[in-house]
């Protein structure tokens, strides 16, 4: 068990996981996410602004933040980090 925690912790520190802000629409039940890059690109001002734009867009549409999840990064461009995407099932 301790070994697994060390491996997971090492992957997190290596930038192999990223945070996703999870939003749910109270009427439709639709769930969307905004990806916040971590690792060497996470400190980039453009990526931070894109993440904030994604969150603002969802909040303006009535979505409510329900939490944060950690998993592998999926964005392949700055545009993708600023675009709300459906949560994987």
C-alpha cells in the first residue's frame, strides 16, 4: 500500500496528473469540466487565463462547481484548456 502511494505521489509531482474543475448544471444535470494544466506549463499565464475563462463561461451559463478531480492531462492546445468539455464517463 505504501508503495502505491509513493508511485502515485511521484506521478503527481512529475506532472502526470492535472486538476479538472467539475461543474454541473442544476436544471439539465449536464456535467462539464475545465482543465488546469500542471507541470512545466501550469505556471504559464496564458494557460491560467484560459482556465479562468473556461470557469467564467460555465458560471455565466448557470453551472455550479461541484468539485475537483485529478487525472491525466488531455488538452492538446491552449484552446482546449479554455473550452469546457464533457466529463469522461
